[in-house]
C-alpha cells in the first residue's frame, strides 16, 4: 500500500495540472493529506462511493498519462544515475573536486 501511495503522490506531482480542480482536490486530500473517503465525502457533500469512483478514475488517468509520457520513469532513472555518479565521484576524485561536482549535480537534480 505504501508503494502505491508513493507512486500516486509522484504521478500526482507530475500530472496534476492535467486534472480538473475537483480531481486535484480529491487526490490531494486522499493521498497528500491522508483524509478518509468519508471525510472527503462530508467536506464535498457527496457520497463515499462518489469519492471512491472519482479517485479510482483519476488514478487510472494518472497511470495512462505515465504510460504515454513516462515522466515518473525518467525521474526515477535520473535519480538512480545521480546516486551512482555521486558514489563514483566520491571514490575516485579528490574531496574538494568531488564536492564541487556533486553540488552542480544537486542543483541540476533540484530543477526536476
């Protein structure tokens, strides 16, 4: 469950601008703020089933976006490459040079 939640949080981060405001609200409350279906339903004055259906449809949409655009996959690949490169730099370059290169890479990573 934690793995799914983490994945949905990332997908939501990447693709939230493609969702309607209602979908954004439901997903944000459910995944980021950890609201229950009942709490969301009460806040929007709809049934729990309506919230559940909306969240499931939105999850499917996010997965479709990822299947087409691969933003999360590319992000994870870059993260792995960054860690590997950081490790290699620490092993093979003088400390001060390694720190400088590492700082530049970190700045690039933060742009993602």
